[in-house]
C-alpha cells in the first residue's frame, strides 16, 4: 500500500512566485555598462538558495544603436548564458532565449553581460527580469485536499 501524504501540511502550503527586476542603463552612474566595452562581469544580484528559476528575459526599453550587434545574456557566472542567451539589445520589447528551468541549490549569482560590436552612441535602457519559486517558503496559507 502506498504511503498517504495527503495530510502532510508542508506539501499543502501555498507558494508565491518571486520576481527580480533591475533597470540597467548603459554608461550611467546608476549601473555602469559602458557602451564601448564588452562588459561580461556585472553581478546584479544573488538568487536565493532552494529556488527554481521559472522564467527570465531582458526587456529592451530603449535600444542600443551599436553599429553591428548588441547582445545581452544572463548567467550564473561571469560572461555566462545559463539563464538567458541571445537577447537582441538593438530591438525593443521582450528579448532573449530562456535556457529552461533550473535549481539554484545553495544560491547563485545573477550576472548580466552585454557584447557590442561597432561604434555605439545611443544609450540603451534594459529591464532584466527573473522569475523564481522559493519552494521551501510559503505565504502561510494551506490548501485543503
């Protein structure tokens, strides 16, 4: 006979999805990403331990005018693309390819990198969004099953 876990309270706790969002503006003091550089080591945050990254993207509010290409990535290591790759920073709107759900384990850094090819004169403005579920935390409510 199978073990009945229907009354296990910790399984029935309601979870809330969490969001990280940060505005990144090229070449400003708020968060310096110099448009002339290939910037691959920008630690934005630390993702909490025991979480599942469920979605992520880069929303381009003001596009970069790099002469050839401007590509953004989100990773768990400097210059990495473990979370989002191929975000076209030259087009407005939601950009990037989400790598798929992943566990944070004991916690991981969240790095933003941008690679520009060609001259850049216009300041780009990007909103980095990462959605995650802290599966061991709850909002205190219970679901009756």
